[in-house]
C-alpha cells in the first residue's frame, strides 16, 4: 500500500495481520509438502496428514479440548452454521427451540433466521445496556423443547464479555446444548471448554494472527451427533467433507501456539493502552461515551460514541487511521449497527461511533499518534 501518510492499523477486530512465525510455518506446505492428507499410499499424503493432526492438537490445547473434538472449517461463519443447523433436530416433534441474543454476529443471527425457516422456534433475547445477556432471561426462556443456546463470548463491536461460565453451567443443568461464537475471545481470554461446560465453540484463524479462510468448530461428540451440511467426502469424520486446506490448518495451529504463549503479556499491555485511550478521550472530548461494559470487556476493544460530532466529520478527520464504526461484515450498510441499537444508542450516536481494535503489533507510538488525531477532531 502506497501512501504519503503513515497508516495506523487499529481494526484488529475485523482481521489481524498474519504473524510472521505463522506465515513461515505455512510456506513448506505450499511448496514442498503439498500432498493431500487423504492420500494414504505415499509419503506426501502421510506428511500432510501428520501436519493436520499436529495442528488439530494445537488448536485443541488452546481451549482445553481433545484433538478429536476439533473439526476444521473455512472460518467461524461456517462453524456457526454447522453448530446451529447441524445440532438442531428439525425432525423432532414438537419443533426444536433455539435461544440466542440480539447482539450476536450476523453469522449467528442470519443462521437463526434460517433455522426458523426450517421449522425451529427461535427466541432472541435482548441484552442490558452493557451488551450482556442476563442469566435470568435465559432461564425464563428455556422450556421442554429447548435444544440449543448460543451466546457470543466476546462481542465483536463493543468488546463486552458474557458470563460464559454461568451460562454453560445453566445449560448443563437444564440438559440443553450450549454453543458460543468465540471468534473474538479465542487467544485474548483464557478458555477451557470442559470447565466452562461449552458443548460447541466456533473460532477463526484470521482473528488470531493466522490466515484467512480457515477456522474450527469444537464439538463435544459424546453429547452431540452433528448433521453435516455438505456432502461429498469422508473428511473430518464425515461432518465437513472436502480436501483439507493444509497450509491454512498448519497456520491456524501455529497461531494457537503463539496465542497461548503470548496471551498473558499481550493482555496486560493492550489493557494498559486500552484504558489510556478510553480515559483520555472521555476526559478531553465533551459528549464522548464508552459503549460496552467498563471492565468486563476485551483487552483490545475501544468503542466510543461522540454525541456532539457528526459521523461524516469524524471519518474525514481520521482518514489515515484504519478503524471502524461497527462490524466489518456489516460496514457496507448505511443502517446503524444492530449491536449499538440493542444497547440503547440513538441513530445519531450509532453513526458517530468509533471502534478501535488494538493488536499484537500495535506500538506505543501508534497509540500516541491515534490519540493525537482523535483529540484534534473534537473541534
């Protein structure tokens, strides 16, 4: 990218740059070790299969799972589809009941709409002003036909963390499956699927400094018999057929290793910068308001509305800062963010909102430059 200005990348919730260590791990599997892991009659296939199984163990280790509980996919969107549509029993009578929230990623809400079209009864719960779903609302919504609860682990827009441990325990007590879209949480907060009673968990490589186009779904097979959504092969236990993306899978595994290794230091550093930016903006810019939970939020997330600024002016003032006002998957739409609307923001407030996502390669200099640019626009 050629520019006369220094471009500051603070949109790490949309995607992260690939870690050089991850990239280097992938290169051999795009060049000399290019075999198909399903080719079991020669060394090229054996090498590829070993790489896949190694990566499966690396992904599992990050979330406290067993390697055989990891299904490789093209990303969290596919994992979400498979988790919801693959676990609901549409043939059961009465119709299956499914519970989720109104601040989920579109990759959950649109799947929920499809589940409804296929016959499921769907309950979409509202959240509080911080973006957390109250436990009592979930409890009140569970009935004898409820098969699945899906609650986002960490919100991709406002960074709020849900009480996953409590929701998992509630689901287990009620004998209901529990899925979480953890694309933003994996690698940023410690996760242990057994301790947290999670039955299905979605993650994506490009959110944790890995490659795009690869992800995984954790499946507690002893409780769940997933129905495949695609057909044409026996790969991934017959649940997700198709030739495996070996370089991408290797990269995902290495990204998980890096995440586990760096998580504690990274979290401490990013939390410090996050709080510095939030404190400075709220103190210096009249009418600025933090969105999401003040403390129970991702270490990397800053989401602030500027009630006295127009969104268009804010964008012009920050032209060489890579940020967003909402989810990257919804940024082409002119309508206000459904997440910001759900927590009570007006259309004006939602349009004049800044989301910053700090990352592994963010520097103190970039933090200082970002603050300088933001404080200029207060006008």
